């Protein structure tokens, strides 16, 4: 009985005492400005952009057998033309591999890789001509008096072979006539009068006329143009060296040549070894403008350098706007241009 009383009394006593209030819990609400959660959806996403090229299966196009293929200059380099005949010194044979265009009478072995043209006298223009497979075309020499219609007909008959004509650089009337009916021209006596002594140079006006003729021809992007400067084999005068003539003629060529079918030719019978030169390996890049005259010399800027020519009989010295390197790697910040000289400078890396 006593145990039952205690059990009943304990809950009664607990209920008579005040219990502590529970700690309130703060409920945070999302602000009204908040974007509500996205509603689930089963709508698929749009497709991503996809390029679909449809092509009808078939054979690949074949090259047009009548398409003429023109020789090109090396990328960023200098196009070289060389003449190989039975009179060519043996020292030039190893250098023939460097040439991009070769003219020959057929008496010399021809290296592979070059465009080879067979030299033919223009007097035989009307005769039939079987052309061996190794030849890319023919060069008609002494073509000044040739009939334009006959040249045009020969060009059509030899397609896709190429037909070039040889003409004096000063004969501008013939140049204009023959350029329209051939694939290109070789400009003879570039910078030199025929049979002139090696120490004799054209006047500045005559020099500029030659360079302007070259520039006008090479403005045609589909025409081949070759310059040919040849020293007198019998003139042994030493006051003007073949090295001077080579750098002068090459720099002058670079002032005028523009298209990728322009080639420089130079012959020095008394000193053929001058053609073994680092000039052929110069990487000038592309011309950035036409030639201009500044500090009394003619100049032309290229992506990788600068070309200078002094065609006058005076000497000029001046400082350059920046540092350059000559072809031997020597740093140059000022130059002295002697009479009738040319200079090729390369940018300092």
C-alpha cells in the first residue's frame, strides 16, 4: 500500500513546480526578391551547331594537260638563272644545282629540279621542233625582229611547254610586243651596254630605265622575266672587279623584281668562281614597297632586310635608321656607298 502511494505522489509533486521555457528557434525565410528554384522539366536541350558537308562521291579532278606550269623563285630567297653550254667552265657545274632556271644548247648534262630551256635561234622560228622530255620549253634568242604572230603560233603548238624570247633590255617597243605572245622574256645587257668595257657603267638615268623596265615586266604576276648581265670575256681590266659587278647587278635586280617568276642571271667568263657566293642563300623575304631614293642612293625595304644601290659616279655615306647585318654577318649601322655599288643588308634578329 505504501509503494502505491509514492508512485501516485511523484507525478503530482512534479506538476506543482514551474518548468523552464524552451529556447526559441529562429526560422529564416528567403527574401522575396530571390529567384525561385527552377521547376523540373523534361524538355530536351536544343542541338549544338553542327557543320554538315555533303559531297557526292566521285573521281578526283585531274590536272589539265594543257596547263602551263611556271618556274617559281625559292620562298623568301633569290631566283637564279644559269646558262650551261659547251663553253661553260667546269667550276660552274656543281653550282647548277642551285639554279632555278637553266638555259642550254643541249651539250651539257642537266641537273634535276630546275626548269630547263633549250636555246634556239629565232631565225628557225618557222621550222618544226621536236622537244625532248627534259625541256620545260624553249628560249628564242635574238628575237627582236621576230614576227609576233609566228611566236604566238609556236607557243600554241608547244603547249604546255613554255616559250621565252630574248630581247635587249633597252628595246622597250619589242619588249611590249613580245611580252603579249610569249610566256616570258630574258632581258639581255641588263645594266651593261653591248661590248662595253667592264669598267664602263651606264649613267644613272640609263640604269634607272633598265630597272624600271624590269619592274614593269615583273608587275605581271603570270609572266616570267629573267635578267642577264654578262661581263666581257676579253677585258682583263682590274679597276672594277667581277665581285663589284655581281653585287651591283643583283642589288639592282632586287630593286625592280616583284613577282615570283623573276630570275637573276650573271655571267663572268674571266672569273666564274664569283658565282660561288653566299648571296644566293640570302633570305630577304618579300618586298614591302617599291624602290625609293634617299640619302642619294636607291633603296627598297624587304621583310627581312634592306637593299641599297648607288648608280652614280659619286660616293655617299650616311647612318642607317637601325642596325643591320651584311651577308657575312657583320653588324652595320652606317654605310659608305662607293660609285656603282650595291649592298644587301639583313635585319638583326
